[in-house]
């Protein structure tokens, strides 16, 4: 039996778990992203088990039709919107997930907030240039500032707790958030318009769905202060990218910290990468040793359980 791990960007997937425990299974990893489905199908010819890293490669009905040997798909995490689960069911392909940690994305969120507020990238680059002044920028205080959280769930709630440690006021909004849940996380529930107008930093932590796609558009960005920052470590589809580019170019907002994009890997000529007020990183929110160890240890467990005839962590939600 042949198992292939896709999009192993760092080339480390086989080092975070003992894949040798899978008797009779040959495991290999593909480091480069393969976007062309026909090329990918040729690469995966005869493969029975496929391990997907998050949503890096979509598993579409078309691709499934090109993989007649495929019988098991394991995705890291328990939610992967890029997998056509209904098509997997039609092709008799079992889909299993793994656990994941919330803390890595929380930590990256704060890395972006801190780097933006203290201009760390610009100062670091200028520091290396002997012709520039010793100091060039003036940072923004977080103590006494207001953080607006769009989404206050597993990740957003933890971001709120850190904000309180910085002596920040925390506002929160999501479509189904209650005052009681907000208060329990140390936040105050406000209408969405008030959150965008009253926050010094707005950070997004919603699940991308039909109801939340484009939930941050031109009206929300126009309501933000010109000194405010937008941070997105959730999903790019939550934000109207065209409207965000307009706000960044016009100075409608001070800047943005971004970890997620409409197309990944992001093309090098993308306009977001041309703006000085954008701090962009390549979807690193979940990329830590602890998360990778969880992903791949449980991926091995998933494959072993499926081989034994008792699959675990099976994804069946077709909504």
C-alpha cells in the first residue's frame, strides 16, 4: 500500500511521527505544491492513502475521478473546506481528520499585532542600514487601546485573554455571540459597525462559510480609524481583498497583518506584497512543532485504524 503526504513544504512530515509502524505501507512526501490536477493525478497514480496538509491542495470531484485507487484521505485538523466530502462518499473514499492546537494561531496573531504596533519589520531593516537614523518610527501603545475580535470561539477567546494581560479593552462580535459568552471571555459584545469604528486593532477569528464570506467589506473598512490595523489569521475569504487593497492604498487604515490569502501559495507579483503597510507571512498560523506532532502522530493512527477496519475521526459533515 502506498501513502503520499502532499504539500510538505518544509520537508518534515515524516519526522514528526513514526510512520514505520504502518506495516506494509510505503510512505512518501511531496514537498512542492502541485496545482495542476492532471499533473497531480499522474503523480498519485496507484496511491491508496492520501494525507492532506490543511487546505493546501483541494480535493475536488474531478480530481477524485482521476484517482481510482484512492481509498483513504487524512486531513490535518477536523475541518477542511477544500475537500469535497460528498464526492468522497460517492467514490467510496473514507475521510479522517486529526486533532489540532489552538495556541499556535493565537501566538501568531499576537506576533502580527506586536510587529505592526511597534513597526518591528521596518525598524529591523533600517537598523541594518548604517546611513539611517538610530530610531525611525514611533510605536503605538497597546495598553489602553481597544482590540476588536470578529469571532470569539476557540481561538478568539484565547486572543481576548492575552489582550486583557496587555490592559486592552476587548470588543467582540460574531453572528451568534451572546453577551454572556463575550463577558466570560473578558470581552464586551457590540454591534459589528461599532466594533470596526471603535477598535485600534481588528482581528478576525471566524470560520469561513457562506454566511461569513466577505463579511469584512468596504463599509466595515471605511468605518475603521485611519490609525487602526486589520489582522487576519483565519481565512482570506472573510475579507473583500479588493476593498482591503483600496483601504491600504488610500490610508483608510494604517495597515494589515495577513497570514491567509485567496490563492496560496501567493503569487510573487500579488499587489498585497507591494504595499509598505502590509505585514504578510505565508500561512504560518498552525505551523509549529507541537501542531505538526499532533497532526502526523494522529494521521498515522488514522491510517492504522482504517487498515484495521475501524476508522477513527471520520469526517461525515456534508454541510
